């Protein structure tokens, strides 16, 4: 059951009605049951894994207070258990294949090709490890109520693809009952609808062209590849941010506030700045639980580079069990290391106007996204090598037209729709830097507001693809 | 809460109206009319019910014809159809099938090893195409059913885009073909070797048995089936689509199908339609033993009759009877149906009056 499916809409409608009609003391139990139903819809057997993980982590969290003198071993065990489970489910095949290719003297077992990774394991593992580390640091006390903890572990709204929550942000919200607030539910609904629009109209339509090109790469060179790189950079942003909007919207409808995950990432002035705007819950997690404990930037230039590379290599590996993700992470680590060393030794950021900084950041990020998206490293190299072929022809109208015809298979309707949704994505970002859509609409008369919502739903219904496309980040 | 739902409802109605307008223009542009949802419920009873029904996959589809069965007949077979969907189709037509009707259930060489259709497979959409009640379809995707059958106007733009994409693709291919393609030489068909027949008046009026018909038919080499043999062997060994991991589930489906027939006082007759000799040789006897014979022994047939026609050597070896390595041609279908008729008569399922093969 993914957030943009009919079955989820039906599930959510029933849940909202029951949730707000039930006495408040049953709200958490209902949410927990709904979370397990959501998880079971993915794969029934995996509910057992989720329940087992919840109980084990609950016992670990209580152990921090019970075994105060052995707090370090408890933390060590908790981290090893969670990372071990993540490794076993997600990385076993990858490392087994790698060891075999390197002809190492030992091998690892593998899962069959059609095996499914437990939904959200990458996300809830980090969430729980962060919680354990916070308990170790005495940031707050362990949650003693099993239902509250279980809900923190498995809330359906954010389990598939985040945001990665913090214990001191989410758990206190479960401690108090929620009263129905029409304005909050309406805001949540609008956020959910907006996310659904971004996913089904913008991201999925850009994905049509991107997927086609990546599946038949050798047929494309030059401007076609440049356009696909641009399309993909916006596809992944719209796809991931739409999930966050929908997750936050759903949570808001239930009276729960989830963390923000994006802050206009394509207005970054550097790669370092990008990570202060992209997937905020993840980047802040890496900063608080990996980078700073390693020493951060407080141990000299060499340690700064080493720590940065470690963090971003792990970031790449976390995104997926494939070398493309690892290389993507390393590229980010290298770029940030260079920027930070530059700032350390030159004492300032990139010496150019802000607009050029934005352009530098966007181009660099787009190049890195190629590695992220490619099916393998040779494909990524192919794109990067062939994207600038015929560069001097890029200004020629006939070359441009020929490239577009090849990209869209002479389909001018698809061409128009793809560029229209791309422009819409960019426009929405610009608008949001000045004001929120909600604020803009609130100033309009009701007729205009209703007309806007009707057109939004109409476009979502009509411009979506027939196939329900999974969110990119739920695969991680 | 009610006010919020009311506003959402109004917004969806507004979007639906706009969608209906788009759909109107789409239908007009393509000279189509709106198809009202049909077959929402199982078929209603009829006065003259069906007396013989066949279910199964394309082997049954192509292998059995009721042209010479003097009884009311119904074909519910379909390409790639598993026993699970055979049962669904019988449930759909249950009110129209006579008591004591013969239900021919095909046990083909791939039946036990075939995987269940995935929700996204086009096979399930075939049943959404108005043919089957949504209350009977296993693992129904309610959203897909509603938008394809009840509210098709929500897909109007998507369908229009698809049609336009196919149109421009075809135009591009046509313009490429006119400049680049050379005509493909058609292969010369292999000659039929006529079997010598002594022409005497008694032959013209004598009823031929099925075996005599097979013997009297022209002979054609089965070499033409070789490409098909390679294709089928690869297909029936495709992991994920076919395999021993599906044996248990398919045995259960077959047992459920037989039980359903018997509960409705129908007479299930299980049959295995032969495949060509060339394909049999290509698969190896191990295949048939493992994938068919052993599985039948493990299945509770509830006393049903099983007719195994897979030993019909003369039929299997003559390319004249095969359109490809596992599907009978028109002549092949005729003689096989004759063989089937003879067996049904011999077992007492049919009376001579129902035999349309007798002149």
C-alpha cells in the first residue's frame, strides 16, 4: 500500500473517521493497529519482524536506566543489533556479490532474487539508533509505555521514506491526546493533495522520459542526455519532497507534526549548503550521530576530510546496496571536503555572485545525480562522457529539434507536457521562496480557492500515468 | 469533520465534471461511445442451459471444438488461464449451466507449474474488461477496476495520450519503412503429402472413427514447429513464471475446481490434450513425469474421470495437425474433438444421439 494508491486513500478515509470519532484514550492503539495493517499490506510476514524489532529495541531502551553502570555496552549492543539486522536484510547480497567478484577466500550467503527488503528498514533503523544514542547521552528519559514506543518505531505515515524523527520531537506528541482541529486537518489535507499532485503530475511525467532514456542509453548523446539530467534532478526532488508532503499531511490530519525535510535545495550556493537543505532529517542525523562523534571539523584539516568522506560514503551506502550509490556519496564527500578546506584556508566561500554559486551548485548536483540514477557505473560514465558531444550544435535550432524528436519519439504532446510540468516545478519553488501556497490562497475569495482545488484534483486525475509508480526513496 | 468531507466531495465532483467533458471530446474524436459497466453480478439463469462446458488455457481453446457435439455448449477457456480463473468463470456462469452438465477441465502440460497472475499482469485486466463480476475476481484491484469500468472518464487524457503516442510511433515507423525496408520473402510452405485413398462408393458413406480420420489425413513434416519448440521450452522453464514452487498451490486449485463442479452436480471430466511429438521430445519424458503425471497422482481427483490423450502418436507426429508446437490446427482440433467424443461415449457421458461426428 503506497501513499499514492487508491487502497491507501480508502484506508486513510476510514482511519480518519474512526480516529476522530473514537474516545481519545484509544487513539494511539488505533494508530498502532493502522500502522501494522499498513505494514501487513506490504508483506504480512514482515509484521512479525517489525513487532520483534520493536520489542527488542524497547527492552534496549529500558536497559539504559536499568544498567546505568553498563550503559556503553548496552548502547553497543543496541547499535550492533539494529545495524546487524539492516546489514542482514539489505546488504548481504551486495557484499556477497562483491566478495565473489574480488575472489576473496570466504563467501556470504545470499537471498533469492525475488526477496523483498522489509519496508522502511533503512529509515526506522536510523530513527531507533538515534533514539538509543539520545538515551545514552541522557538527552531525555526512555519511553516507558510500550504502545507509545511501538508507534514511534512504526508509525505508518513516515515509515516508508521518512522523515527520520527524533525521540524528543515525536514521542511527546503521543503523550497527550489529540482534539479535532478542523483547521489542522484541512491544512493536512491540502499538504497531502499538494504532495500527490507533485508526485503524480510532475515527478511521474518526468520519469517517463528519464526511464526510457536510461533503459536505452546507447541511442542517446549530446543535448538529449543534458535534458534528461535536468529532468531527473527535478524528478527526484519532486518525488521525494512529494512523499514528505504526503507523510506530513497525513500526520497533520491525525494531529501529529513531523519534521520538515526540504528547504529549497536547488537554491543552494554550494554542495555543503545543499546538505543543509536536502533530506534534512537524514543529514542532521548524520551530523549529530556520526560526524560530530567522529570529531567533526575540530581535529584538523586531515580529520575533517576523513570524517566527511566517511559520513558521505555511509550516506551513499545507506541509499542503496550498489556501487553507484557509494560513488555518489563519495563524490559529495569530496566536493564538500574541497569546499570546507577552501573555506578554512581561504577564509571565505566561493568567490562569485550568488546566482553563479546557485548555478555551480545545481550543475554539480545534477552531475552527481547521474551517478545516483544510473543502473551501473559504466552507464554513468557513458552519460557524463557523451552529454557534451556536439556542444557547439546546442545553439542550432535544427539540432535542438532533432534531439527533442529523438527524446520524445516525435510526440509533441509529451514534449509539451514534460516541459510544462518542469516549468511548473520550477515556478512552484520560486513562489514558495516568497510565500506559501496556503497563504496565497487564503487571500483569495472562496470561489477562486475552490476553483484552484478543483483544477488541482482534475490535473492529478488526468495527467497521471496508468501505472502507480512507487516513490524513489521507498526503495531505500 | 463532516464539513471537510463535504468540501472534498464538492471538489471531486467539480473535477469529475471537468473529466467527463474531456472524456466526451476523447470519445467523439475516436468515434467511441461510453461503455456502461456490465456483468457486475454473475450471469442470470436462462431457460436452455448449457450441457457441456470447457475450461482451461489456450490448449483447450484451440484443441476442442463443439461443432459436432449435438448439445448446448459453452467455452470458458482462455489464453494463459489457470485453474483459479477456471473456477472464477464457472462461478460467473453457474446459473446457466445445467445439472449433470459435463465440465471439461484441461490438465495441460504447464497447468501444475504455472504461477499465479501478478496483480499488474495484463491477464487480470482481461477480466476487468467487463467479462467477469468484480465480486468474483481474486485479488481484485478495486481502484483499477473502478477507473477502467465504472469511471473511465478519469483516464480520458491518459488514453488520449497513449493513442496519440502509438499514432506518431506508427507514422515514424512507416516513414522509416518506406525508405529503409526491403520486402521479406515469404517462406514456401511445405507440401502436404496426400495419403492414397481407394475411391470406392462405400468409403464415401462409411463413418470413419477418429483414428481412421487421423490415418486418412494428409501428412506434413513437423520441422516447421522447431522455432516454436525452442520458444516454449524457454517459456515453460522461466523462473518466476513457471516452476515446481507452484505445484502445491495449483493442485489445491484443481481440487477446489473439481469440488465446486461436484457440489453443483456437474460432471467434471479431466483431460490432457496432447502436444506435438517434437515438443515432447524437446521437453524430455522427465518433464511430463515430473510436471504432469506425478502431480496428478498427488491430487485428489474426487473420483473424476481423467482422459489422457498424450499417447496419440499419429496425431502428435503429423505437422498437419499443429499450428505450433503446443496448439492444434483446425484439422487437429477436429480430429481431437472426435477422439474426445469417442471417449465420452465409451465412458457413458454422452449418448449416440449427441454424436455429431456420425453421419
